[in-house]
C-alpha cells in the first residue's frame, strides 16, 4: 500500500467527507530486504467530515499483529488562522500508550507562521512506531516567514524535542531565500544545534537553477555537528501525461549517493532505484498499475491515488486531452481518454485540442471544469457531432415542385431549414440519421414530407427525389387567416 507522506489537516466544506480504508501485508525492511512480509496483516482507516465550513471532525484507526491505535481529530477555522487537534491511544503487547498534537497555522500574502506541539508516551505505538523505537516525548516546532520586496523572503525556524532515549535535541536558525533572475534561486540558513548539551553551529547554502519546465539542478554546502559537506542534485520530474523522470544525487558529508529513473505510460508506472550509503549498496525496482471501471467500460491505468475522469469525444480518435493545460494523451478508437490524476475536491480544467477534430465535425465547448471526490471519477463528454449535409429534390404528387419555398425539418434536439429552388432542390446541414418529418411552405400553401436519412460515412448524403403531400389543414388555415402566414 502506497500513500502520501502526510495528509493535510485543512478544513472541509460543509457536508464534504474525506475517508480511506486500507488493508494488506506489512512489509519489513523496505529498501533493505526484499519480499519480507513476516509482519502479518496490517490495516488503517481514517474519516473526516465538514460539519460546517469552519469545523471539521474525524478520526483514525490502525493496527496489526498484537496492537491497535487510533483517536479523534478536530480542525477549526478561527477568525485568524486554523487550529488542528488530534488525540490518540494505543494498546497491545507493549502496554497502553497515548499521544496528542496541537497545531496552529496562519498564511497570508504578507506573513506566514506554523506552530506544532506534540506529545508521545513511552509505550505509544502505531504502524510505523513500535514500543522499542525511540521517540520525542515532547516536541515543539515553530516556523515563520515574511516576504521582503519582490524577490527576497526571510524566516525563522525553531525545533526542540526531548527524546525518550537520546535526550534533548534542538535547532534554532534564521533563513533567507532570494530569486536571482527568472530561473535561479539562492537559499541560506544559519543557526545553532543542540544535541544533549553539545552546541554547534548549523549552516547551509543552496543554489537552484531551473532548466526548462521539468528539470532542475541544485548544489549546496552544509555544516552541522562540526562536520561539513556538499551535495549536488539533478532531477527531472514526471509530467502529468506519459513520459519519464530521473534523479541523481550525491552527498559528501555522508558518503552517499543515489540514482533513480521513472517511466510513465497510460497504463503503468515503472521505477528503478540505486542507493549507496558508505559501503552499503541497495537497489529497488517496481512496477504498478490499476484498472478503472467507469460507465460500461474498464480501462487499464496508472495507480489512482487521487481522482480520475474519462474524457469522451464520441467516435473521434486521436484527439489530445489536457489536464490543467498539461497534455495527458490522445483518445482511443472509441473517443475515450482516461485522466488518472485529478486533484480531489478542487476544480480541474479538462480540455481537448480542437484542431485534432476533423473538419466535418461540429465542436461545442473545448474546456470543462470538473471536481471529483478522493478516488472518485467523472464522465466528461464533449459536445462533438459530425456535420453531415443532406441534399435532395422535392416532388409533389401532381409532379410539380414547391418552387421558391422554405423547408423545415424537425429532429430530436433541433431542426434544420433550407430554401427550395425553382427545380425543387434543397440542402440541409446537421440532420442526423433517421426518419424525420418536414414541412414545406410555398406560394400555393404547405406540403408534408418524410425524410429518411441513412447512416453514411459520406459528408454529403444524396437522397434523390422526395415525395411531398399537400397539407389540406395548413392550406385551409392559411387561406382563411392570411395574417397567420
């Protein structure tokens, strides 16, 4: 089971819910040992609901062999900022345990701050923390920042923790970030670190450059615990559509390095990694995919961790589809394209490329705004229909033609009109296949006709001669009430 590194506490709108339920075999020694699932079955679940726009309540539960853990959560919107509170307890082989956290955040254009206070008892446990692991009994984190001018920002960071086994750990620093031109930024931090009463200076500086839209490179130097080192990172992020990414990094202070490559297709995600830590080498390869059922069809897909949507351009193949202006892929032979990475609960802009639609099709709106729940989907149908013209010749029972008349044909969802020439010829655009009723108004009155339009791949369908019958009722009405015409 794979998930995000964290879940945002953010408020939910009134009536909205956010939930997840997971069960699977627990893996031991991830990144060190292969196929070690001796940890038994583990499960986790969470549920949050917006009671009002300013109050969200929820809870979580998780457990495995010999233990269970869980508790309630609360998020409240205050007149200034947002408050997040969670309480938990655990029980099992390590005994009873408890935990609590209180967080506050405030973000504006001129100032931002975050405060987190956390408590963990000596025996508290969850899926990633056993009673044998060291943990911070008390932990406090404070960060605040303010922009200065248009290209510079400054901030302060304070971290303090009293660990059960390793004692007091602290870090106090000031930080600055500056934009150098349009593609380069500089970050620097300086302060002191405190580990068990041993105080040492802490500093780092990093220069980052953006090579195009997806590739970045950075180089930095750091000093901590009386040791200094440098690091270099070059990486290319995956796009929302098909493509590849990579990351290469090295750190002299820890004599470590890593290399990773990713590839993404419409039906899978593939990744290979190599890590070196001192004299230790580890490797990892993985492939993942999914199956999405939506409407009456099933689609092979990349893993769906958020929301998804099915773009439908009925009957048109090869049309490019975009998510927030990033190309995802092209429609298949049925006109379908699955988008597996929508941001849940937020508006996602889905768009098709109008120039990919053949000239004999009429296109409505090219863009739609779509919001889905977490791991929920939507069918997004774009109004694209084939523009087919129908031509023919109208003949009345007497052999005459309703010369210089006007033909109107009604069909489901609309109608089409055409003038009638002196020879009785007509031309209609956009009439779909099927049987439709038509009425011709001309100098001598009205006549009815049935138009049988066959399904045809041709853009222009020739119907030949079409029989038109005098409408006695309409003619009589027109004679007695000329104004009605």
